[in-house]
């Protein structure tokens, strides 16, 4: 077979870079950035270019595994499907749909087909407990979108290519490439703001890699951004900078918002944010003077205790200053696929009555849902493309919970730490092995300045027995006797497509994944898959633009932006108490997260090139003054504890950390992962052992886990 070249796009993070993949005999030989790709313009990072190392890992799962007497043994697909289906049927008959749950991890969220079928699978059992990492990274934005703009999928993004002032809160694009916006080459585009005379502020407890390149770093005390936003709002209002006409025409609740901001003078908030009054005023000056300004935040605040309130206040400021729907301000994206507004059914968890956000239940109560007896106790769990044991707070309780399940099935490309607790492990596909369209943030929410659309065919065939996750769920439904999505017609179509898929030539045309993707493409008026293949470098669509949102597309019942949602206003009252606690714990150390160039949550450590040299472990990053006062020095082992839990890891002195804050990267602690031969050799610890879980630890209205700004003790060992 000759060497082949195929264009595709990376589905590891939101940049979705265009790639050119060279293969021979279904093996990746080389991956290069696609310089002709219309949105990424030849940009790609090391992770996309090294994808071959993930897909051809010697640890790749190639057949179903079953745990027998504590050890995994290979079994056939027919045995796996029959046994899992049978057990599922019994659990469902005895305990109902509320006893069945799923966790859909981050990587496969970028793949439209399998993630959609997983929801059809749950519906087949009247099961609605879908956990995702959304409550570790962005559910506050979904909850905010519902309240301010009318639905979780109504979101705005900063118009970076035109803004004159960007206030980036809790984000580090040089390393992470941003979230809730598809912006390949983010650093170039952000640098251009300053090159055209504008200004970038980085609000962050760490003087980050991004802040070192350009802009002004504003060192804020972790988990106090809500007070910064209140002080900012207060200042905007007292300066009379509110665009009253626009507020009157397009917004509701301004008077209440004003009341909320009243007590929070810049002087008061400075006490807890540790951002000086002068500094706050200078930022407000810049924001108000700019012709087009935007406040944007990311996981640094999403994972705090008040991510939803920060989001609310930030977007309220953007709106009342006339920056919403304005060139250089924040724009409301237009999706590529038509909007479907599913009827909003308010669902709440049995644990503490916490509302679901964007149809998902908080991962912070996963252990409680499994361990708490009573009706609705989770007994069967399906984990697809996730590693919750390392990625969710309260790892030790989660381990206990996973051990208590009657049935635990993991579907992955490798046997990760979570899978060690499974009864069955099923081999899924790598993204290079499936056809796809871009992430739903762009296709549904339109979070991209220059709208475009891509289609990719599969680039290589999967290893012998690895199977499309969509197919696995369809087959499990059949085996358990529950029709897909509760529809007999759906299941009949699924079965027929499966039979036809076995016939050469015809099979190629009747794959249900392709029919689904083709249907989605048609729904966007982009023709067919065949038509999309003519655009291997992506297809340009009309760009998102200002001036087409307010008064036209706002999805709230009033048709106006809601500036003062009642439940958020009520919650803001509790901030007085939080403020008092902040003052009390002024000198406590707060733990924050830190992403690194060569890691991707928990799953990049199994690639040799990514863990070379001093990258074989994670570290405790701490300011030298905080270290000295605790008897710590570079390379020494520190003990980091919270409540009864603790971890130990080497120290890296880092004066880029704000005094009073320490950072530990997550996704480490692979020593017991028998299925990850490279990662198993690394050192490093799982920081989520000390991150809290349970109902008390999550933001009640958004379900967000509190992972940033957690108070810890640090000592020398
Ligand atoms: N290399 C790499 N890239 C990634 C990932 C990865 O693991 N590695 N993960 C991907 C995923 S899943 C996501 S969701 C995105 C996330 O993308 P980003 O949200 O940009 O993530 P981070 O780089 O962690 O940036 C968060 C920043 O918030 C700061 N911070 C921490 N606490 C606070 C606080 O209380 N207040 C303020 N203002 N700032 C705070 C941290 O110092 C950090 O610089 O990145 C994606 N890209
Ligand atoms: N303390 C702390 N914890 C955090 C964070 C933090 O900042 N601090 N960040 C959080 C964030 S932003 C996120 S998104 C979560 C991520 O949390 P998770 O999604 O739970 O974890 P990942 O590490 O992304 O694990 C992904 C798994 O998917 C598998 N995989 C990759 N591609 C495929 C595929 O195509 N098919 C299948 N079946 N499997 C595949 C990988 O092999 C890996 O085992 O972690 C969160 N956890
Ligand atoms: S920036 Fe993100 S999408 Fe682009 S190559 Fe790297 S991991 Fe892939
Ligand atoms: Mo994430």
C-alpha cells in the first residue's frame, strides 16, 4: 500500500487545528500542521503533531476485557455484549433508570457522533444521570447563559481581533489555547491588541507564560474574582458610564443589579482581592475609554466557589457598558447547525436537590450518588473516554464508590486508572479513526470569530477489535432489550444499518455515523458529506458580526438580556459572609490549578516524549517567601493537606506565584496504572485526593466543583 496523505483536524482542544497526516498501512508516519487550513492557518501544537503516539501506543486496547478474580482477561465482543446487556437488564428491572449513570469524559466530547449516541443510550433506560467534566471546567457559563441569555447554548465570546481592551481573567492561552472560543494562534491575535494600541490585562494569581509575553499582569488573590467584579461594576455605575438607552431598550433588571453593586466599593473589595484601588480604577479607565472592550474569563474562575456569579457580573458589565454585540466587545455566536431549543425540564439530583445544568448532573456528587443508599442509588456506571478517578475531586471516595458498583464498564483506548475499577473494559476508537465535524461549541454555539466548518473522514482504520463507541451503545441497547433513545424505529434502523454495514460497498454508504453526520451537514445547508469533502482546508462561512443580537436573537422569555436573575441576586447576599471569611483567612495558603504545555488533563503522560527530563512528575509551585517560612526549598518534598487528606510532592520555588497561593498540576498519580506502561513509570501525585467533593463543595446553582482557591496547609516532610 502506498504512502497516503490526508487532511483532517485535531480534536484534542478547542483550537481544532488543521493537520496533514501521512500514513502507510493504517499507521501514522508523520503529522504536520495544515498551512492551508482556513481557520488554524498552519498552527498546531506538539500534542496534535504527536497524535500518532497516542493512537499507536503499545498500551492500546485491542479487545474487550473482563475482570475475573481481580484480573483482567480478554473476552469476545459477543460475550462482552451479552453479559453486560444481561446485567444491565436485571439492574434496570429491579432498580429502574435512576440506578444507571454515565460519565462522558473530555476527549470524546469533541466527537459529535459517539457523544450523541451515549445520550440515546441513557434515554433507552430512562436514565438521566449524565456526569461530564463540564462541572470541572465550564458549567457556570452554561448556568449563566440560561439565566442571562435564555439558554445554556447562548454564549458570548470576546471579539479579540477588534478589541481595544481585553481583561482576561483566569486564563493562560499560551499553554491552554483558551476555552469557549476557537482561536488558533491565540497569542498572535492577543499580541495584536497591544500592537494596535490596545491593552491586555491578565488577572491571575500567577505571573503566567502568557502574561510574560505582553500585557499587564494583575496579581489577584485566588477565588476572590467575584469581589473584583463587584468593585468594577460599582465603579462603572458611580462613574455614570452605563449606556442607559441601550439598557432600557434591550435589558431587564438594571435597578436591581445596581443595588447589588452598592456595598462593594473599590476600597472594600481591595481588602480581599489584594488588587489595589488604583489598579482597579486604572483597569476600569482603560475598559471605559476603549472603543470596544471585553472581560473574558476561563477555568481559573470557573473552578472557584463563585464562578457563576463572576460570569453574571462580567457579562452584565459587558452589557451595560454597551460592549455586548459591539465590534471589539463581546459577540453572541451563531451556531452552524440550526438552533434546537429543547423544552427545559428542570431536573434535580436526589442528593441535595441540586439542579442539573445543560442536562448534566454535577460530577462533584458522583460518589454520593453511588454510595448513598435508597431509591435512585447508582448501581451501573458507564465511563466513556474519562478518567474521573484522577480528574474529579475526592478521588479516594470515588475509588470506594467505583468499587461499590454492581456493574462498571469503561470504554477507552487504553486501560487508565479509573478502568482498574471496571468489571469490563471495552476498546473504543481514537479520533483519527472516525469521521467527524467540529466540536459542538462551534457547531451549536458558534463560539468562533471567523465562522467555518470542517468535515473529516476517518484517517486510519482502528486496530482489529476496537469498535466505534456509537456502535457499542447501539449493540448494548439491543442486548439489554431496550430500544435506543426509547424508540423502536431507531433501534430497528440501527440494527438494519449494522447488518448492511457488513456488506462490502453498500456497508460504506450505510454506516449510521455517516448518515447522522450527513444529516447534520444538510441541516446546516452545507450540502452533503460529498460536498464537504471538496473543502479539505475547511469551509468559510459568514463571520460572526456585531449588531445582530440585541433586540433580535436574545432567547429569554422577555427577549431582553436579564441583568438580575433572582436566584443570583439572592446568592449575592451571601457574599457578605464570604467576605468576612476572606478577611479572616487572609494569610492562609490557597491551592490553584496549573496546566502544562506537555500535558493534557490525565492522558498525555503515557507518551514518552511528553514526560522527558524533569517532566516525569508534578510539583508544588510556591513563592520563595512562602517556602522559606515553611522550611521548604527547591526539590524538597512538601506535604500538602486539606481536611484529613494529604499528598506529598517535590517543591519548585516559583516567584511567579502570588504570595499566599500555591499550584499543583492535576492529572498525575499513575503509579498503579497497570495499563499505562509509560505513565506508570512517572512519579507525581493526584492532586484531586485533596480537592473536596460532595454537595457542600460545589457551587449550588451551577454544580461547578471547587478546584481553585482551596485553602490548604503546606509543610516540610
Ligand atoms: N497544555 C494543555 N492545554 C490544555 C489542557 C491541558 O490540560 N493542557 N486542557 C484543556 C482543557 S480541558 C481546558 S478546559 C482548557 C482550559 O483553559 P484555561 O482556562 O486557559 O486553563 P488554564 O491554563 O488552566 O488557565 C487558568 C488560569 O487561571 C489561573 N487561576 C487560578 N486560580 C485563579 C483565580 O482564583 N482567579 C484568577 N483570576 N485566576 C486564577 C491559573 O493561574 C491559570 O493561569 O485548556 C485546554 N488546553
Ligand atoms: N484538580 C483539577 N482537576 C481537574 C482540572 C483542574 O484544573 N484541576 N481540570 C478539569 C478539566 S478542565 C477537565 S476537561 C477534566 C478532564 O477529565 P476527564 O475527561 O475525566 O479525563 P481525561 O484526562 O481527559 O481522560 C480522558 C480519557 O479519554 C481517553 N480517550 C481519548 N480519546 C478517546 C476516544 O476517542 N475514545 C475513547 N473511548 N476514549 C478516549 C483517554 O485515553 C483517557 O483515558 O479534568 C478536570 N480535572
Ligand atoms: S492546539 Fe489543540 S487542537 Fe491544535 S494541535 Fe494542539 S491540541 Fe490539537
Ligand atoms: Mo476542560
